[in-house]
């Protein structure tokens, strides 16, 4: 969810669950409980935003979950559990205070101009 938050604060992107660290797509067992847990995670984003959840079967009884978010929305910065995240290269890291404050000011300015 931190990576999804980082994508929301940037250009958007996809998080794929069911991929080994080696990059092999192996999938995982997906049940209704999995979707309930993802739905519960949505409440931890502020401000709330929509992201797509798609299940792709990769083997018998195993699916990959693809979470897709658009980026660069007018509601950045987005936080997860009270903390903003950003993508730097292929990693997710906590957003620095200076960047966070700059995005807040930018958001406030864009809303006043409407």
C-alpha cells in the first residue's frame, strides 16, 4: 500500500501481488477475504482515492492481483497511515518533509485559483 501511495503521488502505476523477488509471476491464493483486506486498506489513505483491483489467474488456484492507480491528481500529497510516500527509481521511500510541504502548498494554490 505504501508503493500505491507513492504512485498516487507521482505519475501513477501498478502494484502486482504474486510476484517473487526474482520477478517470477507465481500468483497467490486469492479469496473474498483478500478483497476485504484490500478494501480495509483503502480507509488508511488520506485523502481517499480510487484504485482498480484486478485478479489475473496465472495457475490453477493462483492469481496475481494488479492494483492500478492514476497519478498526479489534484489531491496530492496522498498519505498512507499518516505518512506520504514517493517513488525514487524503482524504490518506494518516505517523502521528505520539504517535498510534502511543497505539494501541500501547490494543492492549496491550485484550489484557490479555481
